[in-house]
C-alpha cells in the first residue's frame, strides 16, 4: 500500500530529490515550500501522485492553512520529512535580529509547527523524520544560529520520540553531511564568490575545513537512506542516522 509523504523545502535540493525518489517508488508526495512556482515545476514532472502546496514553515498560520489543504485529498499522513532549512552565514554579532529570528523560525519552530499540524492526521505506524546537520560535530565557523537550531531539532526529536511512543508514531533524526546537485564538485574557474561566502570559505580553511576540496554527496545518492528508514519493520525504531560524504571511487 502506498504512503502519503509530506516533504518540506521540496522545491530544490534534498527535498526535491526526495520527492522524485518517493514518487518514482509509487508513493503520494506532498511538496511544501515558500515558492509555489518552484514546487509546481517539480510536481509537474512527477505526475498525478504529486501535490504542491505553498507554505512558509516559519509561520504557524501558513502551516495550519497548508495542512488543511493537504487534508482535503490526503486525510492521513504516513510520513512527515522536516527538510526545510535556512542558514545565515556570518558571525552572530554581524547578524541582525531579524536574520537570527528567521533561522530559528524556519529550522526549529517550523519543524515543530509542521509536526503539530501533522499529528492529528497521523495514525499508528506513521513516521516523523527531521533533517539535522553534520555542523553539530564539524566545527564550521560563522554558523552559530544554524548550529543552534539543528541542535534543537535533535533534542526535540529525542524527547518527541518518547512522547509519541505510546501512539506508535516513530521519530527519527537524519544528521546529514554536505550534499550538492550531481556534478556539483567545485566552482567554474571564472566564478566569484560573494564576499560573505568568500569569508566563510577562508574562515573554514583556517579551521582546517577546505570547502572546495572536501567530499560532497549527490543529493540523489542520499535518498536511499530515507527510503531505508521508512521501510524498517514495525518493531524497529531508528532514532538517529548520521551520514557524511565520501569521494567517489
């Protein structure tokens, strides 16, 4: 029996590739994101089993409206994947309060808003998966707000799993390594990084992290991890999966 899988941040990157993977597997996929045109462009390539719904996960009102829209054709949600994320690269001191709040709203509050809206539509056997980041262990500089929200995602998921265990709803964190689009293994020779990104690259290199040469995984290569998590037998609880990139052979 096919599943209904809701994916946030599905207009690009990992979210888009997850939608493509699950639609190809025969699942019904609901793509959430801020820009409806981007979502529809992805959904149009997936056929009738895909549904695009505009949603700013950082707004509780937008999330409520989106899940009410989802409930019309899909009253039951089998899997929620909290993938939407925002990062503000720069020192905490250099960020505005609005930038800091936007990161918190999207990465942490947004995941909680979506879980809160999805739970009334979830029965025993449903699954909540939230994407975290390798930056909790790899000391990327100028990522404090982002790292803090991803730490919050992991602790929230830990306690949520205990809260939802009596209901039979599973909760998993996927701590992901760096991912790029296929063949995105560097920059063209004439490409100029924006100043804040260039400073981030320099600061990372000074910290021993060479962002230009370190391995990166193709988004599509990582979708099988999520497939495997969802397909675990009912008597298995996968709490945390941590994957990192490796250079291809």
